[in-house]
């Protein structure tokens, strides 16, 4: 949550607490005293004349201590480790805070940190915007290539294509979320609560979750392929599709229904209710954990296969191929997500954001490069199509210059070209067979 949104949230909580405190203390305009106050930094409870009220310094990312003031304790607040600020309730109203926030809490340092924090968030946003844009372009190109060539249509590539689609949807959902939630430059989005933005958050969580599950399916498919001798790929692909797209649908739907009934606050972009958030986080963490186990199992199988006496090569080349296979599997399995998958979300927030949002946004680009653009099968198919296009173009130009009368004849040029191509191929095959018989 942005610091401006935290301030607005704490201000709303402060006003509610002040109202309750006034009712409990029986304060009104006829009773002398100091009303409760929000001074844009922290919350001051109502007090009677002559009373000194103490508050703890606001903490970083937690501008006001949660709990504010204790209504049962009219003497003082529980101070924080960072310092204490006091105000005296006089007949003329509240006195100035003493010591000042700058002196007691180093609030000027906090303000400087807030500026650095804004710069940090903008830098992370710029980084993942570039990453998702790059991934979106590369993945779309990879999808066109895999869909265009029929010889590339197999179960393995179908799974890759579904993974590419999940990455594409994830990038699109991030852009839509940023556009809907943060279109305004001010903090008006802090308390936005519309059906539109909630639907965007549901779509966003679905895309992210489906991406994790298709990463899990990639690992499950490869592991099953290495373990099972007879592998009915087409039948398994049906279940893979159900798991990859169906499981996120169920989890996100359950989460949305629970949010409506138990935590229908804001735009659903904050997850203060930990129990509800685990409806989505639990399956995601589970898929990451299982994928990590599958990754270790595949590495063990690769070590056994590469060290088999049937495979030639010295020890260094074996380990080189093993290292290359491991590096190729890391982006495909999403193993890098295990770095922060099991740590609390309030630990290493800055590093988590850079790692998961910044670097993670380029994962789609890396997957597209490794499993499409650098794929030998894809490259050979593209080269074959390129050679075929050049040959057809050469013959078309050659016929145009040598036989201009073909254009005016009643015979179609494309038919003549195909006949010639077939005849030339038959002549070439006949010569090859004659050479073989001669040898």
C-alpha cells in the first residue's frame, strides 16, 4: 500500500476512534477539553484540560501504530521504540507537540525516505512494464510461429502454447490492472470500490494463478515423459488443460465469493484477511513446491542418463550438458519463485518486488526464446519454409522472363510451376536411384 493510502486509511480509522472516545468520555461543546484530532501524521485522543497525551512515533510503512489510542487508558499511549511525542491539553486547546516530530522521531528522515520510496516504486514499475512488454511481443511472435507450422503441432508444443498464452494473459492483466487502479496520479484510488476494478482484480488473479499452474504442468509433463515408457500424451493433455485452466477458475471464484461476503472492502487489491488470501496463495505455493520436487527428480534422472555407459563423452561434457539442461529447465519450471515462496510477505519486501515483479516479468521472454526461437525443430522448419519460398520465387521469376507468353495462355502459371516442380523432383529421384544401383 502506498504511503498516501496508508495516511488516508489511518485518518479514517482515527476519526472513528475519536467519535467512539467522545461518546465514552461524554465530551461535547459545553464540556471544557480538547477534542480528538488527526494532525496529518498521527491520531490524538480527546483529553480534558491539564492532561498530557503521549503518542508513539509513526513507523515506516505503518504511519500510525495500529490500535491508535487505548480507550481504557486515559493517561498515556503505549510508546514505540522510536520515541514519544506529547501534547498538553490547555484551556486554549492543544499545545504544540513536544518534542517536535523532527526531533523525537527523525520525521525529516522519514520524509526523505518517503521520496526515495516513491522513486523506488516508480523504478520497479518501469522495470516490470518493460519486462512484460518484451515478453508480450516475443510470446505473441512465438505463438504465431507454433500455430503457423503444422509439423510443430504435437503435445509438447501444445503445452508450450498454453504456457505462452498464460504468460500473455498475465502481462495483459498487469497492464489492465495498472490502467484501471492507477490511472489517476493522485491518491483517489485508495478507496475505490467499483464492480469494474473488482472484476479486474479477479481477472488479474486468475491470469497469474493459471500461469503458475501451466508452469507446474510443464514440469509434470516432462517428469512423466521421463518416467513412463508408454505415455498416452493426447489423453493426458485433456487432463492437463482441465488442471491448467480449470483449477484457477475454481480457486478464484471461491476467493471472489468469500471476499463478497466477508471482506468486501476497497477494490480487492489489498489482502488484509490472511485466511481468504490463502485460497489463492495456498494452491500457488503448492504448485511451486511440487514443481521444485519434480525439478530435483528430473535432474536426478538426467544425471543417471548422462552417466549411463551407453552415452559416450568424457565427464566434463556430461556435466556441461547437465548444467545446460538445468539452466533451461529453471525458467520453464519457474524454480526461481521458490526463493521467496515460503517466506512471510513482510520479509524483504524490496528484494521480493525486484525479484518477482522486475526480473519475473522477463520470464515470458526467456521462455519464448529458449523453447521457440532457439528450438532446433522450429529453426529447421523455418529454414525449410524459407528455402521453399525462395525456390518458388526463383521459378516464378524465371518463368516470367523466359516464357512471357504463359501469362496470356489459357494455362494457369501456378499449375505449370507445380507440374515443373514435380517433374524436376521425379528426375532428381530417378538419377539418385540410378547412382545407388550403380554403386
